[in-house]
C-alpha cells in the first residue's frame, strides 16, 4: 500500500496541481520532496484578492465566519500559524515545514515580531507569507475604542515591517496585505477600515485546539476529526505552542496518507502594490505624529490588552503543565 501511495503521489506531483475557483491561482509544481515522498517539491499557491467580491462581499475569507470563497479544492489544506514569532517554537515549526517542502502563512503579533526580528526574517527567507495579528493580541478587539483597535492593527503591521527593514526586497515582499483578528473576534467596522486599505481578513475553516494547552496526541486526534468534517480548508495552528511543533510532522504525514494536499495562501497579483499605494497604507511606516495620536487614544486599552495577554499566557502555561503531567503519568 505504501508503494501504491508513493506512486500516486509521484504521478500527481509530476502532473502539477492546478486549482480552480474565483480566488485561486495555483503555480504548477514538478518533482517530489526529497524528504517527504508524499509531497511535491513546491507548494501550490492559492491567491486571495483584497478587493470586494461579487455583490460587494468584503475580502474576508474562512468558512467559520465568512461566505467569500478562497478557491481551495476538496481535500486541500492551507496551513496558517498565529501568535509568533516565538524563539523556542517557531524555529522548530520552520524545520518541520522544510522537511515536508511546505510553505505556510504566518500571522504575527507585532510586539513579538519587533522583539525577534531574526525570526521574522527567517520565516520570510524560507518563503512563507506573513500577515499581521495586531500589536499585543487583545482577545476581543471589538471591545476596544475605534482608535485603539485601529492602533493595534497599525502597530502590528509596523512591528513586522520594522523587523524586515534591511532584509532583501524579496523577503520584505513576504509581508502580505493580510490580517487575522485575535481569537477570530472580528469587528464589521474594522473589516471596513481594513478594506479601505486593501487588506484582506483571513479567518479559518478549521482549528486544531492547540491553544487549549493539550498534548501533541490530542492535537493530532482533534485535527483529524475536524478535517474529516470540513474536507480541508484554512487551518489555524500556533507557533507558540511546543506541543504544536511536536505534533506537526506526524499530522502532516497522516493527512498526506489520507489523500490531503497542502497549498499556501498568497496575495493576488497586484494586491500588495495596491495596499502600498493607498493613503495611510498599513504596509508603509506610519508617520511619528500619527502614531503618537493613535497610541495616546488607545493607551489605556493597550495596557488592558497587555494585562489580559499576560494572564492568558500564564493560563496557557498552566494548562500545558497539567497536560504534560498527564502524559508523563501515562
């Protein structure tokens, strides 16, 4: 059976992976990944448009929340990672993705990006797309004042952009006009605000529950169950959870064995240029005066967001410790 699966994988890889759909544009692939015979040497891409769709649908993707089609086909999965970069976990995730010749999309927290610019550059250098995930990950951004919510998004993009300053142009271009709301807690007003800046909102079709502090075995079991239900789609993981890095390779291998293939979310042709050209672009540095006004308007909310983020990290650590003890007892 393994040989049959290998032969099928090689045949598929040699034929390429053309994707269909209004938002999709797949690059042909050839060859087999030398360290994963069930994977192609290059990850096909699915391009997301940042402009309004038919009927004025906003550029907001992910079936858990939105109706806009990504163009992913049956049994296709787009890997995405939230909340990093993390000095312990992100390098491990990058090594696993390299082993499977996979490219993903990382939604980074600006504060962490500014603290770890080397990791931001490593992600970009490996060919992964980067989107923003706010400055300090407020769990419910819709409850902030409009000025504070906008400031969180602005600072988030700024932190990533500053981390990429001085990197080769091709790596700087890996910062895409993509944004994901923390906890997927969106705001119609902020979606419209992002749309005016030609930035697409990327949600998800399925999760992995890795944020719950569960062990790698539980992550794999839950993810396989969710994938079987959705048939694929945009998958959310977190490159801040050690258990995620531990589970990732086995999970990828098992999904491949079950006939799933992987694609990478990228901005559609011209999307980044449009996002750079609009007034108050999120892909360009914000003027110091504008940043000071936004920071002042949202200062109290920013402190509150920092406190809640710190509490969340402590809770996640406690849950991880409990899960580790349970695994050890087994």
